[in-house]
C-alpha cells in the first residue's frame, strides 16, 4: 500500500521523464501538455524544464492540440512565446493543420515561393495555407496575419483573406483592413482588389463603385481596368470603360484594355476598336493591332523609321520558327510562295497584321533584318511560317 501511495504522489512530469518506453513516453508528454494547456504559465514552466527535443515536440503537440480547439487568438498569442525553430514550427503547423487541414511540406514551400518569393517565412506560408483549402478559413487567416506576420506579407494574406470572405460577408471582409489608415489601408485595398478581381471580377467592380472617396474610386477602377488580362474579362472591361467619363484616365485605359483584349480575342478586339467613336478608335486600334497577330507567335511594334518590328515572340520555343524569330527583328516585307513581297515600311500595323494572317495551314514569308549588338541591322533574311488554326 505504501508503494502504491508513493507512486500516486509522483507528479506527471516526473512520471513522464522516468518512462523508458518511447511510445508510452511520448503519449505521457502529449497528455501532460494537453492537461496543462488550461494554465499557460504552468505549461510554459514545464516546457522550460524539458531538454529532449522529442519530449518537447510531444508536449507541444498536446498543448497546442487543446489550444487549437479554443480561442484562436489565445492560441496564436501562446505560439509567440515559443522561440523560433522546431518548437514554433511544431506549434504553428499543428494550428494551421487543425484549422484548415494538413498541407504537404513541399506544396507549402512551393506556395510560399509563389506568393512571397525568397523572403517568406514559416508564418507567412502557414497563413496562406489557411486559404488554400476548401472551405477556406479567412477569419482564421486574418487573425493569423495580424498576430504573426508583418509588412507586405501581412497585407498579402489579409487581402487574400478579405477576397475569400467577400462573396459571403462583404462587411466582415472589409473589416479585415479597417484598422489601417493612410498608406497601409491603400496597400490592403490594392491586395484585396487584386485577389477579388481574379476570382470575382464583377464583384470587384461593384466594390470599387461603393467607395465614397472619388479619388480612391478612380484609382481602384483604373487598377482594375488595367489588369484586365488577369481580372475582368476584356469584353467586360471594354463595357465598363464605356461608362467612364472622358479624360486622361479613359484615354490611357483604352490603350491598356485594347492590348489585353487583343491578346485574348484578337478578332473581337479589332471589331470592338472599330466600333468606338473616331477619337477613341484612333487610340485603340494601334494597341490592338500588334496583339492581333499573336496567333502567328509575335507581337508587333513600329520603330522610329516606320518599320514594323517584333517586340516579343510567343511561339513554341522548340519550333523552327522560334529559332528564326527574335525580339527587335525588323520586318521589311511580307509575302507568300505564290505572290510577291509587299514592302511594309510606313504601313499601319493593322495592314501588316492583315498581310501576315491567312488561312490555317498556308505559308507566309517574312523578310527580316536582325538588330545587331553594336547597332544597325544585319542583312535581310527570309523566314517561312505556317499559319496556325484560329484559337477556339
């Protein structure tokens, strides 16, 4: 009886430390961490006595497993008391996995590189992971960003969280950035608009219309229109643009929308540009024309001497055409096997585009002069390209 009484009086920490069976030892430390989670001061005092990394990991798993079930702010505050390294990684990974579901580490690393480049931290990566599951956890992600992240990375997570929340609760989404003022508020709104326009472009436009500050509304609508390639469908952007009042903003945005429209749907873009009032058409057509030939693997510009030139190429990098076409190649003339060449200097880009385009499978010939590294152009060379089928 006396031995049993003495065993019962041994405190749980000492009992765990005295356990030699590894599986049972880990279970006892995990149970101890869970038990002490209700009293964080006692929990951290016990953790401070542990020197073995495996013991600490089991204790933290038990402790933060309980904290994850409760107030998320309390759990995040507790995590900040851990030193950077294995302890913090164990705690934060457990919280993120509990709230949103586990993410494979290599996928998490890939996501952090995509969103933050080389400067992202574990906290940044796990914060984003709360938004990459279904359903996303924007409220948890917003709390996470406020408690554990800083600077541009914080604004990225908050902006994405707000964009995920906005379709179901707009007022809650906007509250994620309500605490910010001045430059930080603008940064939050820009990130929010960036992500919302990618998933819900029409909702993004409606949000810009709700802004009371006319200057801010103008700036946000300008940003949204100018990101038409990744946000608004270009046809939608063109319709929204028609609602804008005349002025420098509209003139500049016509060019931006025309470029994006031309890259996505070149024939529709040319028809749209031709439907505009004469003054606006004069702005849109030159912007549409270079991109209207993108199906041939090139974007055109006009140089100071009136020659069209290849400002970018987009053909298959392994194709013979890619070896023959280079950025800054000057186009001297356009022709075909059955017809002679047409000199294209001082022709409008739409006319050049019409000469280059043609029936799928037919051949077009370009007489090119490549730009030399030391200045000037090399001898003319003829390149043959097979015209591809129209995009679906």
